[in-house]
């Protein structure tokens, strides 16, 4: 990690390297030159993903190019969706006849590393895909789908803040809100992990401090680097503890083109209030609040709501959706009935009435 850490690519024990990049990285000649310089004399190819939500159908060109090239290392450079697409390309490169229904079962990915290893270089600070066992994509009907297997954990993660300085302010904010939701929801997850709880306690204050700085001062490498570190901790939290209610609802809102991190940020305050009806959960929220100099869970929920506004963002889902408020609410029963892995680790049972009540407030 640190400025210039992309140079570690030169140390890979590699003969052929496939580099998969986002559109923003591929069109930035400065970034492309840094990548090529870091690779040095190694034989390599660069494939640029198109923009937009990842889905299985859009991976065919990348899979074909990578398969023909035959790399022994794959490097994915981009936001969380690019790293997730890179993981899926890696899986199909190693297992071209993969049964995609099997892949959607937990641990359903066959063993990897028979042909290649994997490097993740995030260009946003939020999803934590660089330390995650998951790959997230959009189904044909618009909701989020997951492949989850420890086989897909990257072999190397490179946290180079130089690759974040051109990240647009809105994407910076959305990504950071995703990390915030990972941390707070992970802290009250039913999946106990005391070691990561201590990491969460230490990561919250820096996130609130650094995210606004990154939005206001995009070339501040210190703030960018600190946000990368926090986001990676949030990625570990997601991987080991599993976030809860806000994520569970937001995964169903992809059909309305609501950016994931942004949606989680809007839903977070209401989710805290809802979960605090469980007294043990309220105590845990209170502890986080006290660490931030706040009086209790209600102040924590309000701080999250106010933070969204402080980043220059709306607190209403309908303001960022591709449909009206009424059209979203017409589908609230369908959204509320969807089963989601994040619901299973939420400290309060996620019943349809609860989801509908949160949508009424946040849409």
C-alpha cells in the first residue's frame, strides 16, 4: 500500500499477465503508462471493460481474450464492479464449462489457481472487493446476485491512492458510504468476530473525517490512502461478519438503477433505528456512538443521515432512481419478500412489514 505501490507488479513471478481495467483507467494514458512501467518486460495484454453494472452476458469478450492469451496472472484494476468482473473472468478462464447455478451456491466455485493467480487494485474506496470472497453482478431482472467462495479471494491487493485521484466526487462519496454501512452493520451482525469489532471501532472516526476530505480535495493522497485502508477493513468486515438490513434492502433496488453505496447510505440511519428495538443491539450501537462523542444510537442514526447530506447528496431514494416514488412503493411488497443473505445476519428478524416501513420513510 501507498503511493507507487503499483510497482509491486514487476515482482510477480509471471510470464504472461492479463490486465483488466475499468473504462476510466483504460482511457487515462497516465494510468496506462504507470501500469505498463510497473509490468516492465513481462508479456501482457490489457482489456477494458465497458461501463455499467456487471452481468454474466457482458463478460464474453473478456473471457475470450483472456483464454486466448493464456495468462498465469490476472490483474483487475478498477472499482468494486471491475474487480468482481475480473474474478468472474478468472473463474471462467479456469473452468469454461462452469455451471452458473452451482456457482451461485455458497462455496460453489471449483478450485482456482490451476492456470492463474489474481491481483486486485481498487480505484475506489468502499466495496472492499480486493479482500472479499464475493463477486456481485446484476441479474436479468435487475436485482443483485452473488458468487461467494474463498477460492476467489485475491492473492495480492495493491492499495495505491494515486489511482483514486481522478475518481469523481459522487463515486467517491457513494463508495465511502458503502464502507460506512459495512462497518456499522457488521458491528451488530449476528456473526461474532471480536477481532474485527476492534477494527471497526478504530475505523469509524477516520472514515467520517477522510471521506469528506476526499470529496472536497480529490488529489489529497493522504486522505485517499487513509480511505483505502478504511475501505479494506470494511471489506474484511463484509467478508467475515456480513452486513445487514440496509444492504439486504439495497440489493433489491438495483432494478431502479440506484447506486449501491449511495442506497446503503440512505438506508443506514433508518436501519439503525429499526434494529435498535433489540436491546442488545441498541447497546452495541450506543457503544459506537460514544466512541464518536455521541450520546446514543439515535444520535448515531442522525449522524449517518446528516453525513449523507454533508456529502452533498439527497436522503431520498426516489431522487436517484430511474422511476418515481410511487412506482418504487408499488413494488415494495415484492422487494420486502425477497430473501437475501444479509437479512440472515441482521440482529432483528427481517420481516416484510419492517422492510416496507423503512421504504416508506426512505423513498
